[in-house]
C-alpha cells in the first residue's frame, strides 16, 4: 500500500506540474486550451470552467493538455496552436519540461532548507565527532574550531578536508580553539578504504533555514544530475534504464528509507523526465520542437499529415520500447521468471 500511495503521489505531481506548464504558457500566448487532464482512461471526475474541461483520469501514469488545433479540422481556427508564431508554440512545448526541471530545484530546496540543512563550511568549526574514530579518541568535541593542521592555516572546511585527506595513516597536529583558548592535538589519521584518503571522523555543522545556502546547494545538486545525465546520453557513462514498473519498485524501496530519500528520488525522476521530453524523439515535446525549428528555418510549415505520421510511428516505437523495458523490469524484480 505504501508503494502504491507513494507512486501515485510522485507520478501525479510530476504529471500535474508538466501539464500545468503547457497549460499556463498556452493561455499566456493566446492559445485556446480545451482540456487539462491528469491521467489516462475513463474519468474519475471532472468539471468545466471558462469553456475548459478539467478531469482526473483512472490511470495516473500520464496526462495531457489538449489545445485547439491538435485535430486537423481545427488548424484554421484563429486561437489554435498552429496559427500562433513559432516562438509561442516553442514556448508551450518547452514549458512542460521546464516546469519539471524547476520542480526538481524546488524539491532540493525543500530538502536542504527544511529537512536536512546545509553544511556550514566557511571555517574549521566541527559540527559532529563520529564515534570510535581518531578525533573522538583524541578528545575533540562538537564546537571546537580547527585553526591549523601541521602548521598550515585552516580558512574553511575545504582546507580541513584537503590537509587531512592528503595524509592517510599519518600522525598530524591540529591547533584547536575551544572556549577562547588554543591547544595542540596530536592524532593518527585512518585511511578510507574506498578512496585511499586520510580521515579522522569529523563533519562540519549542518544548519536548517539558511535560504541562500540552501538555494546554492540545490542548484549545485541539480547541475550534478544534469551533468550525469548528459554523460549517459553522450556514452561516457553506462545506461541503466527502468520503465514505469521498475520506477514503482524503486519508489517502494526508497519510501521505506524515509521522506528525504523519497524527495531526492522525486527530484531525480523529475529531471530525467524533463530532459527526456526535450530530446528530438517523435511524439515527445522535443520531437515536435524539432519540427518547429525546421519550420522556423525554412519559413514554411511541414505538411501536418506527414508530421503526424512521423509522430505516430515514433509513438508506436516508444510504446514498444516501454513494453520491452517493462518486461525487463518484471524479470529484474522477480515478478515473472527469467533466465
């Protein structure tokens, strides 16, 4: 039940934000919106306001913002999508993915501002001393300030990491300040078995409700994930694909580890969804955007029937790919027997 609830909430949020991006930009550019729906299939409930139908459908794995002009008989209507300038249509197409990317930053900000805080790294102030590590054995305490390491002045936490990391399994001398007095501390560093670097078992202070620090680290985390995705796209990192079923299983496992990890996963999925939708794949927003770029360059729209046929083929191939990935997910998660 926890898996189902978490999956519906996450997919529902991602889809709602994506479609609201299309919806608001379409209305801002004067394109008439006919329907905004979350989910696919039969309606659970719906209502009409200002000649726009709003509905919640039974299957939450999708949604749509239907605009005037998407059917061939509507293309000549003055407020239809095809009648608007290329830049207006491009803005509508980009807005869905853009909202998913913005959502990820908002989720990161919520995590760092409200839930876990951000590390304070502008000094050598110790926030936590880890049990059974050299720092605890040497008597270091929370609130101590490291002013120097082996005579090298410490200006910030990066200096602490740099000086200690460079000396694994080595005796070092810290000049520590406590209660307005300074004293030396000798201790033997340990070696991190994964990185081979030195460590003594201390961390910087972590504080909540720091607006600009939370915003900064949110953009940093966002940039790291974008960079990782492009490494996969360019073949510099291995591809590990999961379909809707696989994502549901992952959500279920992560939900058991706590709200923070579930929110981190939500941000990751939102970024992935945004980037994927901007790829020039027929039937996706990026594919439609690609045709708009061609139209802008040649000054003439591509035959709607030909474009529609290409999107149809792309959609069919995309569905086949999703089914194949889903089959692999079912095997991976032992839902059906595999080799």
